[in-house]
């Protein structure tokens, strides 16, 4: 490592320390950079995608180059010789970032520390526990940033037995097992601390069973990809880009296994006539997926020219990756709603089942509200085609068309999630009404029980009363000559009370009819004795 690179990394750490003292918003970045004990056992992974604009060969292999490696030692070596590459453009795909990577890249490219601070923020997306993580920059300040962040939810299926996953060379690799339960009282799962330096939580989604189906457990993992673009300082042409990508979510060792990300591939369809696409399998990491799609996006000279003049064109695969993952989450939520509707239609759920369904929909409604906010945030990036500081070509019709296509994707995603939210609201109202009806039925059952107890008390009331009255010592005591009077009086009074109870409604009805008749007769007599009829005037003969 050159002395200038070492000095720039030291200066960058010092800058972060000064920012932390001036603003609490940089406290998370400062703690990440100055961590004393790094529990992660895996080195950061890098893939450098280089675009060489001066190549004239027709083959895309000579115009683009891909260099994967691990560890910061090779990164410092590459940065030392980066200035000798002329007008080339470099895309640094960084997975599982470490403190040394932040110091090297930040000091070498003189990057705004807020770029790294936004990425290492590890607060909950659905709660307001950490206030500083929730305060965004003003829109007037954001438009001058040279970075942006794309956040989305990625779904992972979890099986109780180990399942094979795919690696970058399309070979099966058995994944270690994991216990997905952890704390059953929590609605999230924490990843293996030894596999990532940013332990972002994953929400648990337990599918409701229908017809005794044994559906796979699902984890909804938070994914954050932060992108920075900057012009080269030594040449007029070319730019450098950094993609900060979260490490793949891995469960702690246990009894279950986590499969690859679930989403529909958005690559062009392979055909028998064009077998050039060999790497068509799913990828375990987003870094591998982005590398695969960048190779296709920059496969021709015309596409590379657009990317050199308009860097937002390079982000198309990132937005399609995020949009594809959002579609999966929407379908999973709709499946849960369909299952609840099926159970309400075909089965007779109990009161507790209705409460469970209602709580499940409340959780999804809280999450889907945040999902729509993240989708709108990403859509706005497509509308503006990135920050103003990025190199762009406003005259390119293809770049503008691509940006409109990605904007339309997220507009459709917003509409789909909004339709899901409306469907959820209808079911919540229905379940609320059914719960209210269930509570009413339960109250009726309790009232009938109280009535039975009241009847039973009414039956024993005469016995207790007579026993009290005849409890006087003498001829009425048990075993004496007149003890038979106790039974005669008690049975007679009991029969009388029960009869009154049974005939209560009839007696009340007859009394009301009698009194109403008396009232009518009395009012008629008063009218005959009067001298003036309000309707007909004075009577004749009076």
C-alpha cells in the first residue's frame, strides 16, 4: 500500500471522528469504523467491472473486464494503479463492507461520508426506535448528493431440512442448517453474526395452512444497496462507481436451511438459436446477480457508449432486481389474504381464529404501508434519473426511454400494493364485524348461563327461607312430629315462585292491555262531559 493511500485513509477516519462530534447522525458510522472487536469471520468480497471506451474490437470481452477478489489487500493494490487506466470507467461492487474498505475508498475518492453513513444505518424500517436514523436530508440538499440508496425486501424460503443452493459457478453447494425459531415471541430473525458486519433483521412470515398443506417458512430480509458515482479527477472523461451491497442473509447453525433468493429472472430469454447465455441459474447473492446482468447490459458498443455518458443507465439492473423482489412480496401477501378468505368462506372459524386472522392482517397492513413508501422513494429516483451531480446524457433517447420504463415498473408496483392494501382493509372490516358478532354470541351464552344459575337459586330460595323460619327448636325441628310441615310449605312456595316466573310475560301482557283499556275509557268519558269538541265545535242540545 502506498504512503499516500495510507495517509488518505487515516485522514478519512479523522474526518468521520470530527463529524461524529459535530452531529449525532454520524455516530453509527463512527462506531462501525472504530469497532474494536470484529465478530465477522468473512472478508469483504469485491467485483470490479471495468468499461474500456478506447477498445475498437467487436468482442465485448475486450471492452469490458471483470475482476473478482476478496480482502482489502488486493483493493489497495488496485487503487494504487487505478490512475493509470486512462478514461476507463470502474464499477466497484462491494459485498459485506468492512471498516478498512470505508477508509480506503472514502479517502481515495474523497467521498461524502454520508454515503457510508446511510448504508451502515441498521435501524428498524418499521419502528421509530432510533430517531436519528429516521431524519432524512432536505430535498434541496439531496439533489446535490452524488449517491442514492435503493431499499427493498428480499424473500428467502426456509426448509426444516438442508436444501441445495447455487453458487456463482452454477454448482450445487449444500448450505448449513439453521434454527429459524430463535425467540418465538419475536416477529423477526437475526442473521449469523459471523457472516455479516451489518446484521439486518429478517421478518418472519409463517404461511397460513389450507387443506392441511405444509407450506415453507418464509423470511423477508431487508436489503440495502447504496450507489455512488463520481467523475475522474485526473481526466475529463470517465467515472467511478461504488455499489455497497449487503451480505447474503444466513441463519445461525441449527436444524433448518435457507434457500436462494426468490424472484423471477429479468434477463432476456435464452433461446436455442442463441445459446450465449450460460449463467441462467439463481444466485445466492445480489452481487452475483448484478454482475451477471451488467455483462448483458454492456454487451454491445452502443450500450457501452450510453453508459459512459449517462451513468444512470447502468442502474437499470439494480432497479429491475428491486422491482422483481417487490413483486414476490406482494404475491406472498396476497396468498395470505386469499387463504383467510378461503377459510372464512369454507370453514367455520372460532372466535380465537378470527382474532388470529385479524392480528395477521394488522401486521401486514403496517408493513405494506412502509413498502409503498420505499417503492415511491425508488420511483422518484427514476423520475429524476439520479442526482444532479451524476454524469448524464439528456439527448440519449434510449437512456430516457429506459428511465421511463423503470419509472413505470414502480408506478405499477405502487398500484399493485395499493390494491393489496384495499383488499386487506375490506377483510379487516369483515373480520372486525365477525369478531363483534362472536363477542355478542359469547355474551348471549354467558347470559344464558347466568339465567340458569338464577333459576337454580330461585328454586333453592324457598328451601332456605323455610329452613330459616322453621329452624326454631321445638316441634318443627327434624325428627319431631310437625317436621312434615317444612316440606309442604317449601314445595308450595317453590311451585308458586316457579309459576310466577313462567307466567310472568302473560301477566305483564294482560296488565298492560287492561290498563290501556281503562285509559281509553276514561278519556272518552272526559270528552262526553265537555262543552266544546276541539274537532267538531259545540255540541247540539247543550
